[in-house]
């Protein structure tokens, strides 16, 4: 009997020691949420730690009724600490969580990764567990991160992706230690696509070199290109669609002429008509990139863009007469909204999506500095920071029917996009009613 009790006691002791050294026993050293201090770098932009720390504090307050303190790294802190650290040595979609006796460090290569890590830690702390044994080394690559709203049935993603097809690095980028070549940018554009999983993707400045790096990556996610250039003129403004949700009914490609307004065959538009597989609705999308120079640099440029828009409007009218469906017109128009070219759209009943979005919208002008001579920076050189005056990327809706609704318009600005192109991606979530 004594031996049996001794065995039971030893077994219990071993179990306690085992649990105390593993994740399951972290409750023995648990710290309540209000005992943590979340520390971010005072020199980083908000999305590189501060916003994540503040969101983590809000989540913990909602889950536990107690909130941790949030402060910059310039403030002395004591006790249990979670530190947010930007690590450019990691991919934009990777994060690492490393614990020590008194602190836990989140290292991330991008906002999405840091968001994900902070959310995971919030759940861990809210469950009453200690962070001393929480380790992670993960990537969000290949994950759908932002599914569309339940009340929207169509998602469109639009982006000018910067035609830099050289195999050499510009001096400024080489000195900064950042690679802007297609083989490094293509996976980031692919993950942007995967993160949002649009039904339709419209790109501008899409060259054959990028196509060879990018297309197979999104094909793996179920995308098809609507117009394959084959041996003909290269389509610099392609449209891709998700085969599971969309059926392609027809497609057209138009290269602007004459060459003096075409910029080596890069200025064009593509149009496609789709049938929504779930509700049968038809809709069209026209993706365009117009002539780019100012009148000062090349006299007649504004009216050249105006003429190119008349061709787009003619294409839209043909589609309207044939299918009587909603038509989205998107792309880099190289013209502000008050200008003569864009006013042609407005006066004919095309409505900017950012103005009619019923749930949320974004009025940012959508641009920043990025070029071979300058590594991407947040600053914009447009005449205004607002869409109405400063934006040259436009997303418009024409011939919408009763019940059709743009729910969300967003100008996506995660930091990794600053280093891959000078245009922020635009997102449209819409609902097309069954008819």
C-alpha cells in the first residue's frame, strides 16, 4: 500500500514537472493582460508596430476586461513586455515570435504578418496562458487574409504594377539593399492577389517579362487571363478572372494609336464581359492605361487622353447595347477628375466608385514616390492628397441597375506595396443583384 501511494505521488510530481516545462503548463506562470506593456519603436511609421500594439490592447480589453499599457521604446518599462520589431530581413509576409524570461519579441517583415502575430498573442494571453513558452516562425504566404463581405458578391482588384523589367538593379535600390526586379516583385503581387482573392484582377504596365514570373503563381490560385496576346501586340492592360466564380463571355483588346500617344505599345485598354456563376448576372470591366505626358512635356497630351477616353466610352456603349449590364471602367488614366478627359466620363453618367460606396470608402490619391532613381517612399508628388483632385487612377461604374451597389472602395496601403510600385492598389467590393 505504501509503495502504491509512493508510486502515485511520484507520478503526480512527474506530471506537474512535465506540465511546468511545456506549453500546457504556461498557466502556472500566467500574467493578466493589464500586467503587460506593449512596446513599439518610436521611429517607425504607425503600421510598423504602434497600430498593432494599440489593436492588441483593444482586443485584450474586450476579451478580459483588462488592457495592457502601450508605449514607445523611448519610455522606460518594467515587468512583462511584448516588443514589436520591424525586421526587413524577413519576407513581407513572415513573422517570428521569440520569448525570453521577461519579454516576448514580435519580429515581422510586413504589416499583415505583424497583425497576424499580434492577434495570435492576444488570443494566447486572453486564454490565461504565459508567453514564456510561446514561439512561432511562420509565413502568411499563400493564405487568403481578407475575404469579402457577406453582402458583396463581386470583388475587383486594380493596380498599376510599374514596368521595370531590367535584370539589373538601379544604383539607388542596390545601395538601399532592396531588389525591385520582377522575380522579387512578382511573388508579392501574387500574394496581394491571394490575400484578397478578387473575382477580377486588372493590371497596368504588365510586361511580358513580368508575365513569365507572375502568371503561373496566380494560376495556382485558380486565375485565368482573359486575353492571351500570343504572337500579337502585347496586352499591357490585362484582365484576369477567378474561374470558380466567373465565366468569361467575351473579350476585346485595343492598342491606342498613333505611336506618339502610345509609348512603345504600352497604352491600351482591354474589355471583358463576365457572367457571375452564382446568380447569373452579366457585368463588364474595361481596364485602361492612357497616355502619360503633360501638355508642357508634349503639346496635345491632354486632348490625346480625351480622345482615348472617347474610344473607351464607345466600347462601353457597344457592351451596353449588346448586354445592358453594369460596366466598371478602371485603370491609370493619367488625368485628375476635374480634367477634360475624366469629365467626359462624369458628364455621361459614369460614377466614381469611391463616391458611391455605401459601407466604407477611401479618399487617398493613391500615389507615392517610386522610381529607378528613388527607392519607394510614402510621399506623393501629386497636386493634392485627395482622390477628387490628385488621383490619376480611377474606378468608375456605368449603367448600374436598381439594387446594384458598390459596398466598399479602398486604396490599399501596406508598406510592402511602397517598394513594388508607385501606385497603391484599389479594391472594389460590390453587390450585383440577381435579375
